[in-house]
């Protein structure tokens, strides 16, 4: 991490307030500030009374990290910080999606020939929702649960299209393309958690709600993998950052977590949260251009890289993330009843897209294949297999991590 990084972390923890909150206090004297309040003992009456006393409002609690979300006027920040049980106050940061031939790149085509398809493996996807595309619902509807944390719509939809695109990379079965465009794990099941709105944006607090839900429901729905192709800028150590702390709890509970590195390009400390967490699987994007990887410029220029605030090198792996073909969505389709599972006919069933979201989805799908063949693997063991199978692109580690995983090698 280095001396300067250590001093910065110590200063952050001593002050207990996110520097971005302090900046907002200076410029927003009368408006409420959206915050995440992290406690060492849970959200007790003293914290709740302090929020109320200064005219704030609490929204939701997150036992997964002993925290809550709230809107607090600037006058209430220092009194909250002074409570001994308050561990840290962070801004409820905006979260965005990371979307700006796939299967042969990571070796999943050979797995399909061996009848390794991710069957009976359930992946939870945090995104903009999922359109009931034929490649996911035929011949069997594999969207086993849809939960909308934005508008509380009961049945699957996607008013942005990003979630459907990433779902197709993970587990589309090629129904409408004559098996030309097949995702990594074409028989895996999907739990679709809508945490981003129509514009592809949201808040840390909403993502925390979904992660809390997964922790509570992972046994009931046999959730083995969580795919998080989104993130936010983080200027905090990973043991203070709310999303980093939450995914660590899931990882420690036996759930594989894959996150995108972000589309912020070659800037240090610009890997997105929760991808800053060193335990989970963080994925950057490689170029394709007909050859995998593209020999001239193997790394996508937008792919986040470099060191995190803690001095960790990221990402862990690369996967194809440039000009990927995946599922299209009717973003105007909002189902009113269960009949909405029968999707309308699309003019175009597929589209292309680029971003570390696509790369993250590819590795999450590959993880489903591996767990389908080796179901007893822990998250750490699975990540180790990916690491030892990876092929270097002859880039520095801060750009490529360990390289591109080779699923064939793992499944042999």
C-alpha cells in the first residue's frame, strides 16, 4: 500500500466521515445528504434518535454490514460522527452499469460439447432487470425469480436493456439464432434483481438491499453465484466501503461474487466498487476483433485498471468485452400479469455491446459451468482454478490480472 496510502486510510478512519460528504456539506448548507451509516454494534436507538433530532429520515437497515441508509442535513453529520458506535459515514453514491466470438475466448464451447452447461446452477444478477427473451424462457423459463427494487413490478422486464444483455452472455441458449449466439452456461437458472432504473443508474443503498436479500435467500434458492456488472466510484478503503464489505460477507458465506472492474480507463484508484474488494472476482475487458485476444491492442481502452486505494492490483482477470453479440430487449415492455412471461416478438433478437459488464458476465457464466461440474468448490477454490488456468496477454498485472481464464483446462 505504501506510507502515503496507510496515512490516508488512518486519516479516513479517524475522521469517520467520507471526504465527499464533507465537500457536500460545504456547498449544500440546507439540503439533506444521502448517506450510509455504518455501525460497530448495529443500528440502535441512539443512532435513530440522532437522525430524527436533526431532521433527517432513515430509510432501510442492512444487517449484512450493520448499516442503514438515511437522508441527513449537514447539521446532523458531526453529531452522528460523534456517536461511539458509528463506525463510518459514507455517501450513498450513484451506481451505474458498465456497458459501453465470446465462447471460444474462454473455452465454453468445448464444455458445451461435453454436456457441461451450468444445469441446476443458479446465478443472481444485479442489473436493470431481465426481459423475458426466448433465449432465456424457452423451452423452459429459467428466470426462476424476479425482484424489482426500483418500481416493485412483479414480473420480469427490463426498461434499459443492459440486464438482458448481460444475462444473455451468462446463460442465453441460442434459441432464436439457431445456436449461433449461445451464452457461457446455457442451462443455468437466473434470479434477476432489478437495482438500476431506466437510465441504468441507481444508488449504493439499493444494491445493498439486493445483497442483503441474497444473503437471506441463498439457501432457499440455491444461489451459487452473484454477478454484479455495475459499480460506483470509491475513494475509501475496501474494509470501509459499504459494497465491498457486503460482498465480502457473501463470499465468506460460500457465494461466488463476480464484479466488473469499470469503464474508467487507465487511472489509478478508479476500479469501481465492489470490484475493489481483493477477495472476489473482478473482471476487466479484452479486445476481440476476430482474434481472441486482438494481437495489436489486447486490452480495451475503457477497461479500468491500476491500483486501488488499498494498494491492491486490479482486475483479477480479463474476458472479452468489445463488440459482443447478446440479447436485445423490448424496453417498453412492462408486464401487468404472469402472462408477461410470454414475450412479444422483437424486430431484432440480438444486438452488440461493449464494456466490462460483458466481461464480468462471461466469467460469471464460466463459474456456473465449473460449479456444474465441480459443485463442492468453495469460492476461493474456484478463483484459484481460474487463476491457474489463465493465459497471459503479456500485459502488466495491473492491466490484465492473471489474464484470460481457460475453462477447458479446468474441466478436463
